[in-house]
């Protein structure tokens, strides 16, 4: 795509949140004014689609609900609070469009004001992603001015970040990394300083030695000199040093000596993510969600053949019962992932594995899903056996009514699909779910042998399907 216009308003929400815990009235008003200006530009250009996202500062603010309501009421823009994993997915999407990642293992480092996202990917697929509270504004609020004592500041940051460094080291492990890529405004500024101060030709990469030299050189300059001599914006001049320190620490773990700077980031990722919908294409996040779910299944040593068989049969049931459930493509994907991962809790213990599975999925990254979508998947897994969804369960009761209904309908379908591979022999080749009269349906199975065990299990577990959809189900 072609970038027509770019507008920026430096409103530091994190400066409030990371020191006070909430967003002050002054910054709420500053945000509202900035978004009103953006809104008028959008309207002037006749832009039909708009997406606004909020990241770590709004995620953590005690008054985030009030902040979001004020913004919506006064600007008619509805911000979407995204997780660190979603932020990483969008940045990775932008990078994959700017660089050739094919057949390469890459570590992506997104340096933000409140958090740092570290992503391990292979090609266009994210393998893992972690969000660390090492953002530049946060570090500045925590440790004060860099100019007082650069060495002392660097040591405090590195000691504070040591646990994160160890986790990153474990995540990368023995894997040979082909590319180390960094994004964010501070990273791009460091690339420009490489040209300006070190007289290099390109701003699209920097070596670790050059990065160390820049941190030392710029870190010793007073703040005003960074602004006057280097041309850094005031809101960039103070945070560029913590950005350089954290970037150097993480990049060193890749065992590469060079960091690529593609000059893209979250905003480009959002635009690329919106493009398929605008062109009526299948969104790329579906592929990422499937890859993330598969990696989670492998991590917890699931029986993948069983999970994939149940997912295939659940999809056939979903397709053939559309007139009963009246759900769409989003719910179909939720069912697919829940079916693949339904037995993931057996890694902890076979007994009550539906509860263990709920906990694992609830607290593991499924990159591409929103938190509410992931919550739905976790609940479907929670109820795929034993007790059906019930308002007696506080966590289920806390879901919005629409999501409770989705969980209940998809759980009913998953219970049938799971029954169809009770023997783990993958004997069912296909199935046909057909209406016989107004309230009667028949399930016909095609497969190897007499399928007695599968039919027996279906008759035991079909009640939820019958109750939810108000039908009787005959097993043929």
C-alpha cells in the first residue's frame, strides 16, 4: 500500500501510569484533542475504515475504563486495548511485508514506551512471543534521568532486566538465529544516529559494537544538546538511551552481531491487518492462530492425531448443523482450535483434564486471538466433558451473554466430535448429520468396522446437543 499521510501526537500516557498508576485528567484531555484532530483528517480524506489500538499504558491504568469511555464519547473513536501478544503479531506482520523472512529463524524486538515484545518466528509464522515490562518510559520513571550517571543507570537497567534476559535465553535455547530485527521509534532514531554520528551510509541496520558506541556517546550528552545538536525530538531525547541499553542486552542473546532495522512497526502492521478485510480476502491471522495452537499442542505433548481428527469431525458437524446454531466463520475457528486442544490438560493429569486444559489455554499465548476469543476457547475445553456449561460456575457466569451462548453451542458440537474418536483409532472417515422431521435429526457414520464404541459413546454424550438445539438425535 501507499502511505498518504502520517500524523503524530506525543501524548505520554505511560508517564502517568508507570508512576501514578492512572491516566491524569490532563493526559485524558490531550488524548481526546489528538484523536479529534486525527478524526477530522480521516473524515477529510474520506477514509471508510478506522482502527484505533491502545497498548501497555492503557492495559495497566487503574482508570482505563473511564479513559476509554471518555475517548469514545468525545471523539466517536472506539479504541481497542490489545494484548502484548497481539501487538507482537501486528509488528511481525509489518516486518514480514518489509523483509524476506522465508525459511529463516528470526528474533523480533519491539521497543515501546511501556513494554518490550520479543518474538521468535520461522518464516511468516510466530513460534513464541513474550511481553516484558522494560519499556523506555517505564525505565525512565523507575530509575530517573540518564544524564546524572550513565554507568550507574545502565547497571540498574541491566540488573532489573536480568530475569527477562534469562527467559529470553531459555526461549531461544540452542536454536540458530538467522536474523535479529528491531522496531520502534527509538530503534529507528538509533539507525539515523548511526548515519549522523558514525558516518555510516545506511540506517537500516546497526552492529552491536556501533550500538554500544552510540549509547556511550549520546548518553554523556546533556538532554538539551541531544535536542539541539542531534535534532532529536524532546520526547525522544530522554528515552533513546534506555532503548539502546535494552536492545543491546536482548540482541546479544541471539549471538548475532548485527541488528536489522526495517523502519516499520505497529501502525504498518495494523494497516496490513485491515487490508484483507477491505479486499474481502481471508485474514492472515487465521493461519497464525492455527500455527500458534499447533505449537501449544506440541509444547504440552498432546496426541496430535486425535486432536486433528476431532477438529476435522467437529468442523463437519458445524457445517452440517448451521441451521441449528446459526454461527459464523469466527465461531467456526474457535471450535477448530478448541477441538485441537481439548485434551491439552492431560499433560498435567488425565483426571479432571478439562479443568487443567482450561487453565493452560487461559494463560498461554494463542497469537491472533483477542482475550475474549481465547476465553471462549478455554471455556469450551473446560466443558467438553463431565459438567455442561452452567451459571453456577462463576467464571462462566462472568462471560457476556453472547459469549456464554457461543460456548454452550460449540461445547455441544465438540462433545459429539470427541465421542467419534473415543477409540483413538481414527476410524470415522466421514459423517452426515441430517434432519428427519421438524425436531428430529439423524447422524450417519462412515468408517472402518462396526463403530460400536463410537456409537455407544455418542448415545451417552448427545444429551447436551439435544437440549441446546431442542432436537432429538438418532445415531444410525
